[in-house]
C-alpha cells in the first residue's frame, strides 16, 4: 500500500472560474498537476449556504451540487491545490490522508 491524499471540492453546477464552468477549469488544472484519477459527481440534493438545492418535482434546479474528488500521492494533490487555491475562494475544499491499494 502507498500513502496518499484525497482531495474533495464542493461546487454548484452554476459555478464558474475565469469565465468557464468550474468543473472544466478544475479538471484542466488537475490534469496539468499530473492527477489521473479525478471523478466528478452530480448530486441529486444538497444543503449549502444558499439553502436546499434539489431535483424534487416542481423545483427542478439547474444549480445542483457537484463534487470533484481526486486520490493520488501527497505531492500531486498538493501541487493541484497550489494551482487551484486562488480560484476556489468561498468554496469548500477538504483533504485527508488515505492508503492507496493499486494493482500495477
């Protein structure tokens, strides 16, 4: 097993970075940082500073929660954070150590 880090970024569908969708921008910066295992998940419901966002009937939101998650070495995660940090003002970003079991 190898020690690494998990990076998780919480967004909304409508978020933008430098005039383009935040998810596109984040994925591009993660790729430039050498991350290869990045996943984007679209939530069906969430509660944030602006209230509840839901796909419930009669309240079809176009601003659902988005979660970007990456697991990689500490070095690559830290490089990605350095690249992303200036663009994620006001966004929730979490990291924690993980053990990586990867077949080569």
